[in-house]
C-alpha cells in the first residue's frame, strides 16, 4: 500500500482545527480522513479500523472534553503499538506535561496555531519512517526503541517494553548493544508501581477528599493568633484582621504563627491535613491504592548520543515523583 493511501484519524474537539487539519492533509495528498471530536469516539473508530487491518496515522489534541491525550495515547498503542501519533497543542514541546506524552509513545509534535509548513515537515518524516519500515522491517523494532530513548532521554526498561509493545528481554538485549557502543548509559534501578489489574506502568494520580472522595478541594494555611488563641485559615484574615477578636496581626513569630497547610473540600466542607491518594491506570481505567499495586525495581537507561541540557533534560515521569509527592504532603 502506498504511503498516501494511508488512513488519517483526527481526534480533535475544535471544529475549526479539524477543518484546517483536513485541508492541510488533503493538500499533501491524503484522501482517507476520519474525524472524531471526543476521545472515546476516536478510540472506538481506531479500534474499528484495526479490526479490518487498517492502522491509521493519528492526529490528537492535547485535551478533549472527555479525555486527555495522556489517556487516549495508551489506549491506541495498547491495541497497535506501531501507530504513528502526532500531538497538536499550543503548549511548548519542552513543557513537562508534553515531554511526558513522548514517554507514553507519541511519534511527533505539531505546535498550534497550525502551519502548513510544520504539517509538511511532520508528514515528510513519517513518510521516511514508512519507507524504511517497508524496505527493512527487521530494523523496525530496534528503531522504535532508539527513537523512544531519544525522545525521553531517560527511562526505565519497563516503560520502553510496554510503550513500544516489545518483550522485556528483547529490549534489554538491544539496550546492552547500545550500551557497549556508548549510546546509552545504565543507571540505578527505579522503583515503579504497576496497575493491580493489567500490570501497566502508565498511571495517573488521583487526589481526593477523605470524606466524600471529591477532587474539588483547595489548599490553604492555618494561622494561629496568639492574642486570642484562635486558629483559622489564612483567607479568613482579610486585611490582616483576625476574624475572632478583630485585632490586626502584625508580625509573624510575635503575635501570630503560620501552622501546617490545610485542605478544604468545596463539596462537603471537610477540612483535612492530607488528601487521599489513589492511582488510576491509563490503559484499563482501574483505580487502585499504593498498597494494591505491584512494585518492581526497573533498570534505567539514559540516551547519551546528543548533549543534554541540565535545565530542560527530557526525563520521563516515573512513579518516583508520586512517592516524592506523598512524602512532601506528610511533612
């Protein structure tokens, strides 16, 4: 099948963006274009195409009304890992939220507002990859691992295996070859948590009120006023006036002190020092706790071929960040 006979699936909620994308895609030479304005509809249409042995090139928006790209991408790649996914977003590609999507498996990035020249460049790259796959299929899997590493710079073997759809042993064998050539460096293993249902490493964190489980809460600080002994959230001290005795608070450590942070639920008005923390599997939707998940020590590798910027090093988000979040909340 010729490259320009490929089916294009556009998952984007903005009608204006869908129209512009379709115009650009047709101008380049594609004729088979399918559009979806929600994540669920896009996943359904993708699955229907795969069932009839068609793997489309997918354009996906960063955030749709029902799902985010971080939820859509694993659903697509779990069904067909070789799918080319282009993220279109107004966010900078160096932002952490965008970099994390490369770790999930997106192939390319296209900035908004959309430009035809950017579209041509992305499609040209995908065409080269398509032709390479056609002529040297044996290299496809190793190229997939290499491109994943180059995109995220540092990641674990578990994430490479799952996001590239390859057995762990095969990934490790290839990484050892890259290590011997000095292309990658092996680092200390990282503790990662897997979904208790499907063993996926791609999870998101859910913070909620311990009483009503709502995620609609705000954070504030508690202030103790020494003169009257009252303790209230800082937002109640309007113009630095104590809500109980109506005296002005003047100097921290002299007539008042700031106590620990406090969270207030906007739905049930419950006050609590720390929110409940659960995990949600992006792949299967399973909600589970840290105690229910499966913990593993996963070897970590860093791509060394190109120089890395210390401030913007494109590191993959791991569950270690979630652990750090819990530690900070409990302090």
